[in-house]
C-alpha cells in the first residue's frame, strides 16, 4: 500500500471521516493525520483488539458444541450454513450455497467456487482473538470475491461483524463427517497430477472419525492403540466436573467394559470429556452406552448436595487430567 502524506490534526483524512483507519506499518505515520506513528495511535486499538480473547466465540449459534468439535477434533467435515436475510445483497454474482468446511487447501479462509457457492474454512488461524469475527470477515470477503477464486488470508479489521450477525441463528446445524477431503473438488474422481497427489496426502493424515448417533456432539475416533470418544458439552465447566466426579466416585462414569473416562479437554469455553475405548469398540457400539450415560449425567447434574470426600478426590483427579486446547 502506498504511503499517504501526513496531514495536520486539524484536517482529518478521508479515512478518519468515514471511521475506517487502514492498517499500515507500525513505524509509519498514522493515516488518521495525527502526526504520530501508527503503533502509538490507532495501532494501539488494533493491538488491544488482537489481545481480547472471546471465550465462547460460537455462543448463540445453533449447534455450538458441534462447531467446537469441527474446529478442534474432527479432521474432515462439512455443514451447510443458512445466511441471515439481506447478507447476500451486494455479493458478486449469485450465491447458491454456503458450506462450512473443517479445513480447505493451503489453509485458505474461504473458497468461492466457479458456480458462486462458498466454502468457509473453520480450522484457520485467528488474528483478532474472536474466531467468530475472523470467520465472518472471511465470509464477507468471499461474498465480494469473483467466482472461481480462493479467498486470501488477511488481518481482521477490529469492530467488524460476527458470524452471529451473518448467519440465520434459528436454522439447525447438521455436520457431515467425511473419510477424506474429496469435498474440496467438484469432481474428485477426475483429479490428476499434483492435485490428486495433494488430495492423497491430505487423506492419508485423517484420523478415522465418526459422529455418534443419538446424543449431541459426541465423536468417536480410532487410533492405532485404542479408540476414543470425545463428547463436547455445553454444561458450565464447574457444574459438569461436579457431576462427573459424582459418577466417577460411584463407578458409573464408564461406557461399558474396558472403557474409561480418562480426562477432558477445554476448547472455546466448553468442556470435552474423553473416554478410552477398546480397539473393537466402534462408533455404533457407543450409541446405547452414550445414551445411558447421558441419563446418568442428567441425574448427577440435578444433585445439589455438597461433594463427599471421595467425590472431591475424584474431581481433583479429573481436574489434574484436563488439557486446554486453546
């Protein structure tokens, strides 16, 4: 970007008049016309915005727990998104559909297909501290991008709209888990050369993952040594830990023989209990035990009595095995 000549503070620039301060180098003159360096002027606001971490970026969206799962736990998945009324006004060309994708080639934030449809990448780096705002910025940029073009990464402008402003929050959220990344291409079977090789490499890195039917946001995954169930829950962390401790102390926290509740993740403000499963334990095998556990958990969550000494020990053990993903 070409530098603009500094103006006196009594003559604000056009950028200031419109409320939009473009980002320049930290040591350059601030475009607002103050005469100070950017880092000492409006750059302070930008730096502060980056440091402000939104604890639950997907709160208020349908399927918050599944959003977290697709962001942190699921390698390959997609989900159709419904835009709020008026969001496509001013878009370049028709927008037949918008689809959330766990990851896109080269970690693109978004991709505008040749037919005008949009793929929005979820597993991207956050530049503002608010993942919802970063994703919304990528979506808005995709709407303004010519069909057949990937959307490049950029630093999110502070104060922009969030996903909660762009999506129809009353619509459901129904992710589909894939065994590979063929959804990147309109016709994966016709891929050749480097494209086919890249797709093959990406698919080779995928950990087998399936969504468990009958309960919300529970995902089975298979590894060489053992299988796991990772279950994203929206119950407040302290309350959930108390309930899990009650079940653990009573010997009711497993999902059946040779299964064990081994700890939990923290991710985007939600807690994700994790169970170890035998290698022969499939996603289908998880369905009934998970449904039964959900009933036991509901009962434990309704308990109001103080934890017993044994339950407190169980709780401390669970806390010691928590891992924060972000």
